[in-house]
C-alpha cells in the first residue's frame, strides 16, 4: 500500500485573558521574580476563567485552525485532543469539542501522554490520513493546568499555565509534510511527575472525604536531567529517520518547560536561538498545548516559509517523549 504525504493545513491558538505574573506569585508563595526568571525563563502565565474549561480553550483554538485551513467542521474525519486536564473523565473532551464545532462526521478521542501528547496526537492522526482511511483531522493540545496546580507549592506553581493550540492535518504534495515521528515512553520514571489522585486508585469520592489535594507532584531535578538528555536525542533520531541533518533545520519548535532545557537542546543541535520558538516567558509550561501554541505563533509571525524543515520535540510525564520532522 502506498502512503500519502500528510501535512499541516492550518494552525490556531487560544490563551485565556487572565495573566498571572511572577509579582503576583511572590504574594502567594515564598518566591521571587529573579529566581523564577533565572531558573526557568518564565515571566507570566495565563489562567483560565472560572467559566472556562479545557474544551472551551480547545474549541476556540480549533475554530481558528479550521478557518486558516479553509476546512469546514463537517469535513473533519477525526478530532484528537491531547490533554491531561480533560473536562471530565468521560465523555472525552474531543467529543465535547466535536459537538460544539458541529463536526458530525468526525470520530473523536482524547489522548494522554502529558507534555508529549500533541506529538503523539500528530503521529496518530497523520497515520489515519497517510493510509487513506481519513482525509482531514484536527489535532488539539489543550490544558487547564491551573486546575491541578497546588498554589501553595512553590516548587511547581510557578511553572504552569493554561492554553490551547490546534492544527488541521490533511494530504499534501509528496515533498512536503511529516517526514518522521519518534515516540517513546519509560514507565519506570512515572513516579517523577504525576497527579496520582482522582483516578481509580484514589477516586474522587475518597478525595472529598479526606480533603486530599489533587495536584501535580514533580521531582524537578530528575525531570530536568531526563529532559536535557531526551530533547537532543529524540530530535536527532527524528532527523536521522527523515534522512536529514542538524544543518537542515530551519526552525525548532520545542516543548516550553524551561529555557535552560531549550538552550541545552539548541547547543546539542548546533542551532542559534533565532532558529527556535521560545514563548515560555509569556505562557509558562502549558503541557500538551505548548508545541501547538508555539507552532501557531510561528505561523502568525510569518517565521515559516513553504519548504522549511521544522523539528518538533517534547517530553513529559509518563515519562514520555516525541519528536517529528515536518517539511512545511
Ligand atoms: N522560588 C524560590 N525558590 C525555590 C522555588 C521557587 N519557586 N522553587 C524551589 N526553590 C528552591 C528549592 O527549595 C531549593 O532550595 P534548597 O536548595 O534550599 O532546597 C532551591 O530553590 C533549588 O531547587 P532546585 O530544585 O535545585 O532548582 P532547579 O535549579 O533544579 O530548578 C526547576 C527547579 C525549575 C523545577 C527545574 O528543576 C526544572 O525546570 N525541572 C524540569 C521541570 C519540567 O520540565 N517539568 C516538566 C513538567 S511537564 C508535564 O508533564 C506536566
């Protein structure tokens, strides 16, 4: 069976209006702007309004991506939402988005691979299109991390923000599109980064009875070491699989977790900073939403031309990682 080339037809993003600055966090926990900026690069993050859930953010980003692609909601065959903060256990956030868009011909499911979720989603959706089973897919990364962040824990609360990014995928000419995907997981590192409550091992009924917090736990130092190692190696593996070299990269779109992690990846790939999208100072870590928001901003800012070689790379809880080479 011959496979079709699959590329990105449109991108979109949505971030909530409310900005939470480092100065405000200084009043909430024992931290300061200088520490946060020097250790992470983060200056501010967006926080969803009380009435906004993950599906609301996802829907807004999806509308922009569909308009950019010139595809109607009814033409969609598939909606994938990568998230660790779904509106509810089920129905899937993807089904809620499907209903709101009126994408009545689309299959819909959520995908949980933490910050690597968007790349996992792209790989899934592009395979459906490559084989000819589907023509158009909407892949969204969307998170309301503020809902699972403990704002009394200075180790984690400075790091996260809310937002959504979306892409419409479809068939493209042979020389364009996704040239490789690398996906990986190491469950032995699951303990390093987790939200362990609210699932079947500690249901919400127990949470309410014991007033247990249901928030992100992270061993920052260990995750940092893993991230520095895996960002470089996953990007290199994706380049190799695509038959390309570091010199071919026009733009790197990394997961936005920490500028020190991004700079380590740039060093390993011999890339100058202007060949990388860094919007972490304004949005912090939005998990599965970070790569599609960065991609949408690079498109908005006309930083990508047809034929450019992009490398998308991310890591996250699981532990998981993913990378892809995309010719625009
Ligand atoms: N303000 C001030 N001091 C702080 C803060 C804060 N917000 N947070 C921690 N500190 C203190 C610590 O208590 C520690 O003090 P001690 O030495 O007296 O114990 C000191 O600062 C240094 O702490 P470290 O953990 O060594 O700081 P580090 O330089 O490693 O930076 C950070 C911490 C930013 C969390 C870093 O480890 C990191 O970025 N790790 C990776 C995080 C990441 O990428 N997570 C991905 C999550 S993605 C997902 O799947 C949701």
